C-alpha cells in the first residue's frame, strides 16, 4: 500500500505532521478508573499502536493537523516544542526534535502559516507556538494569528492560578503563550468561532475549562478535530472514563458523550490530538457507548 500522509474531505486537505510518538504513561495512572480487564479485552485493537505489548504503557502521538482550506494554511495544535524547561515531565525537557523539518516535508515553512489553533493550552498542545532565538521566545509562525480559548488563557495564567507551579503546565504560559499575546498575535475567543466556511471552533469544556474542538463541514463530508476529548481508543467504548488530566471529570464525560454522539450521527471522521497508528477513525453508536467503525487511511506511524 502506498504511504498516505494526507487526505481530502470536501474542499479541505488534511495532513498529519508528527512531532514524536511512543510510550508516555502507565495505563493505570493515565486512566485510574478504567478497569484492567478492559485493556485486556480490547488489546487486539490497542496493541501495538496505543498500548505496549505488556499492557503497561499507553502509547500516544504528539502531532499537528495541517489543514489547507479556503486558500489558508492552518495548524491545529503544536505539540511539546524544543528547548523548553519542563521539570514535571523529564521526557519533554529541553527537546531537540525535527518538527519544523517534518512541517517542511509537508510543504510548509513557518512564515507560510496563516492560522494556529490551540484546542486548549496544555503543555503538549502549545509547545511549537514559540521557539528560542537568541535567548528569547519568539513566535514560531511570524505571520499567523493564534486562536486560543479565553477560558484557558485565564486559567493557566500563573497570576490567576499559583497552583500551576510544580504541575505539568509549569513555565508553559511564560514561554509558549504570553510571548504571542505580547506580540499581538493571540486572538482569544469564547463559546464558538467561525474560522471559514468549512471550519468552526466550538467550546468543549471539561478536560480544561477552555478545551475546544474544530468541526469540519465541507460538501457531504464531516470531521471532528477532537483535541483531548479522547486519549485512547478505549474511551470510544468506555466514554465515561477520563484521563487523570481532566480538570472537571463530570463535565468531561458529558462533553465526550455529546461530541462522540455528534460524530457517530454525522458519519464524521474523528481526529484526536494523540492517537498514534492510523491516527483518525470513524465511530458508530452502540446504544450505551460507541464502537470503532473504521480507521482513516493514514499510514501507520
């Protein structure tokens, strides 16, 4: 089979740009209330792309969805980033990865990006918002507008939330968010935001206060760029189970069921931020939960 790095839905071309992928966290820590038996019962779906062969470590991808729509180049989420001080996650501390090389191989230079969408402002979604040049954090994409949810901008600002120190988002506001605001490139939005005739941002709170998704409507095609609505395919079958990083567990469950239901009802391709393997999937309603109908034709990592 020929390698597939992009697909077209309606008038929108979608390209997957990888930052990195692999094991990230023990399953029982990442999803503390998911029964161990569930991982075993679904191991044929999960191993090796989403779970290690020994069943211990969850595998994920850090990636960007690159969209070409209505003559514009759009990035959805920007990974962990290089050179950043991340004391809470040793594996992400002062990375040296070829993300910009991968973006170039997808045909895009930083100055050609028109719009960056941060579905939320967690550490692993905003890292390449900026890069270190001569000791200063500067916008990686100098001509882009960065769309950020206002609720997350306020929540993750250490001036409003001193508890950030010592957590996974330590230093993130200072090195990956505030420099864009200072440069006049950050645009804050609430509730919903129309990107163009094919793409709309919608609030999807729970995982974080400002978590959001991008819905695609183009011709007869539908898609849901799902951010961190789900971190593992197991959450399709068990939508009431959250990751340990959900700020509001009850709202996360409600939001997940609502949006997975929308995707199933509209035969929409679901493109989560962190699925490795084929990275995207279609789902179907099975009454009290959902099931994977088929995977996207992206070549497996």
